[in-house]
C-alpha cells in the first residue's frame, strides 16, 4: 500500500471511529447501572466491566448507579448525556421493558443502541426465616382470604417478580389488581425488607438471595422456571400446581447516535468479554444462565419480548 493511501485509510478509520479492535487502544468505558447497588443489574454491570478489562477491551471502567422507576431514571440520564459517546454502556433487561410498559416514561429504550443480551435468570420467591408461613401453598391460602394482607416485595413496578406475583394471583383465582406489591429501587433494599419481615414474601434472582438461603435466613418456596434448575433445590411453581413460568434476562445497550462501526466495535468487545475466565466465574458464582445474543438478532429479540411482556401484563391485569 502506498504511503498516501495508507494515511488516507488511517484518517478514514479515525473519522468513523472504526478502528479494528486489534488497532485500538483499550477504551476508558463508562457503565450506567440504572439501579441502586446490590441488585442483579449492579452485579451484572460490574462483572461485565471486570471481564472487559480482562479481555483487554477496556483499560478502565467507571460505574454510575442511578436507581428508580424500573431503570427509567438511569435510562433518561444515559440517553440525554451520552449521545454519540462510543465508550458508554448501560445495563438493562426485561425489568426495564416491564417498567416502560407500566410507567410510560418520557424516554424509551428505542432511543439507545442495542448491543447484546448476556444472561437469563429465573425469579425465586422467599420467606423470611421468622415467617409464620412455610410454603407457597400457605401464601396462596392467605392470598385467597385477603389479597392485601400478603405483601410482595421485589424490584420496581413492572419487574419480572412483580409480573410473576400478578400471574400467581390470576392463576389461583385472585384479582391480580388487588395484590399488595411493594417495589424497591435495588436488590439491597428489597433484601433488607425481607430479612426485617417488612414484606410477607420476596422475589428476585436466585443469586441475590443465595447467601441468605444458605445461611437459613430466607426460605425459598418457589421458582419461576419450567423445570428444576441444576444445583438449586427449589420447587418450581408449576410442580406446585401454579402454571407460571417467566424468565429475567439482562443485557447491555450503547449510547444513542453512535455510528455502525462504533456499534460493531462495542459489540465485538462485549462478545470478547463473555469468553473470559472472569465472566465464566461470574456466571457460576451467580447461577446465571449464559444467553448471549448480539447485534440485529438481539434488537429483534427485544422487540418480540416487549410485545410478549405487554400481552402477559395485560392478561395479569397490570396494564
């Protein structure tokens, strides 16, 4: 290649932000986590950041937690402050879609740029160790007697545990609009409320409750998977006669208004991170199911899941 042609090629790459990964310096990435510390999005974002650094795709990762409204507050900040920034990522997932459906915020996930789905996880429902109830059957019997007396604690309104609670009510013949659901801005707040006996039953990903279950401080009474999960001795709702199955996936989006080359570079970086030892360790530690889906396939998946979630929530009386 002639020197002048080579220089023009370098200039074109620079202008487009399209340096091949092998030719780019590792980026200083910014990770928006639209939830308070201690929950699934927080642990996902920080695990991904560690894996990006191990993969050599990022020299440093800074994190910002901005909880509230099922991620809509963090989403709004991300959309408004990160336009065109090729080094910005935001954790999101099914919970955010549910929150958008119920809350109708002024911003939409469609304003940001889809990168990849990372994991899937099912919700487990737990009782505090001091609870007078012992099983999901006990909870359901009380729910039928007095729906408002059963406080369901979990993530923001529209979260998968909120949807699951409404689906359980509907399946056992209770008006789903009468359930008493208490939303929390992050997993840490929800855990504290469950341990303190401030809610009757709590729901979240198994990883968030695992240490408390193993320590005997929480009793798991049902999980939203289709069949029992390997290594997790918790009965499914289905095997208890409650036909409710719902998963909670998590992924990442990039900033609005980045170009195609920048989007591809970020996607390649994230995919590379999922092949690291650090990411494999995070999957095992948190009992996350790997569910990598990138690019256009991920974008199409989000559109389908949004429609499916909305239909489910309409049936459950939430919309």
